C-alpha cells in the first residue's frame, strides 16, 4: 500500500514524523513525503539519510511571519495560496492510497488540497492543540476562526471545541493520558497513540563533547528555546543566569547567540545540542514548550519549567502544569528571582515532580509505530470495503 505524509521542514515537525515515515516503511508501505518549505527551509543530507531514501515532493512555500500579524489577513492569504493546487498535483503524482496530514494552521491550504483530491486522509498533530479545549487556546482565537472558516468552506471537518481540523477517518494524537488528563477532547474520534521521541535516528543528531565537563556533584539544568524561538537574548540571559545562581550546572542551546549573551564562565553552551541525551542527565529542563521538547522531557522523567513564547506553546504549558510534570512562567513574569525560585522548587524531591514523571513512563510507548499500525489498519479497512462495494455492484 502507498502512503503520503504531509508536513513542513520545521524541526518540530520533521523530528516526530521522520520516525512515522520509517515505521510505515518498516511495515511494508511505500511512503512519499509531501513537504512544505517553512521560511525557505529544506532537508539536509543527514535528514535525508534518516528518511532512508524516501521520495520527497516539494509542495510549495509557507511563511511564518503572517501568523503573528493581522489575523484578518489569514483567510485571504489561505485563499490566494497556490499550495492547495500544488498539493493536489503532488498527490496525483504520488498516487497514494492514503494521506496522513500534519494538522496545524499553516498547513490549512494543503489540507484543502488533500480534501479536493478525493484521496482518503487522516490527521496527526505535532502539538496538543488537537485535543485542547478552546478555553485554553488563549491568544489564538482570531487565527483559529480564520482557519476554521477557510477549511469549512473547502469541505474539511472542523472541531469548534478545540479549534482544529478533523478527518472523518482517522485522527491521531501523539500523547498520553497522564499528560492531557480528563481535559482532553477525544470523544470526536481522536486516538491517543503514545509520545513522540522514542529511540531512533531522526537526522538531527549532533555530538557535544561538553557533556564530559558536567560536574556530577551539582544538579544539572538544561535550557533550550528550540530552533525558531531562541532568538531572545535578554530572556535567555536572564533564565540562564538565574539557573546558574541556584548553584546548578547549566547547559544551554543558544544558537548563534553565545558571544552576545556574556554568560557565567561555567555555563556550557552550544548552538544545538543532542537533546534526548542531555535530558537523560538533566534534573530540570527550562523550555519554551515546543511539543517535541515536552515529550522528550517526559520520556526522560525530567521536570520542566515552561516559558511559552508563541503559537501552541501556552497549550503545552497548561497541560504540563496540570499534569504536575512541571511549572510555567509567562514571559512577562520572567525575572532572575522568579526563575531561581521555580528551579529550586523543581529540584525539591518533596514536590514529587520526578515521581509523577516516572509513573507516566509505562504509557509512553512508541507513537510512530502505533501511528503506522493505525494508518495501515485504516487503509486495509477501506480496501475491504471497496472490494465489498465492487462485488455488490457486480451482483446488481
């Protein structure tokens, strides 16, 4: 059977979906990656190797800046985008039996193209927005409404309870009950499939010799605001300085800001870090709340201080705090004192953060493998139904 997976070039999407592609291939499916270039992003050679030679169809460009601008411009931008048509062309070229669509607002035009193609499709998420009740989607309302109106006009199902798209066939949320709890909206066909971040090559692995310099006699605090949102030098400096002031050893991913930050001498920095490896050794993770980072921290049983900066990050901050897997600070409330107090609290064994995280480990599973199983099962069901319909038509 033939499967197409549609996503963007962003690390936060390629990291969880590269394993899905490989799990589908391992299960015998022929897979094509339909790829939207976000802000000019492209696949590098390491990522291509991790994808094992999977064919890639470029389906156009998307820009992130409009999603922080005037919300009223989103609807017209989606309507005028060539991405819907380009997606249809790519689907005709790949001729898949099923398309698995990365569900997020910036892929809305591509969703419309998939819907128009007539090929069966399912939704999968790289954040918790697909199960988050609308009351916790603060700050995104005007954008959500524009996307919902656009998708509804193009025949895509829309959940008003979560302000996110839905497939009539398959909706996969890579998360676990311990994280989303009873607040998650799953009674409209969404299935939880475990956490992203299981072992396996993704194409973003790097070496960091500085791990050998970590002082084993001190708590380790890891700081990272991801590959897009890190460029906030004042915020990064405050957070790292405050964490170091607690007496902890600090390791930070700082992109190209190392010289500008002027950090304490024993802080270890790198442009990009082997995050899963660092989290296995860390005692606290200070993060912007990107969902891959949250999922990897849960797998490592590392308590989090989430400082949500944009888009879906407040949703992850809400669920992390509600689950007792960490705490959150609004960016406007970030001071050295507030960060130091939060780190001290997270390091306190009496607060049970790590115990709750360890208790959640049996739920983690392998989201990529489970997603592949459900996609293949859905295709088999559709094919059986198609065969029955053909036989019934012949009999008539």
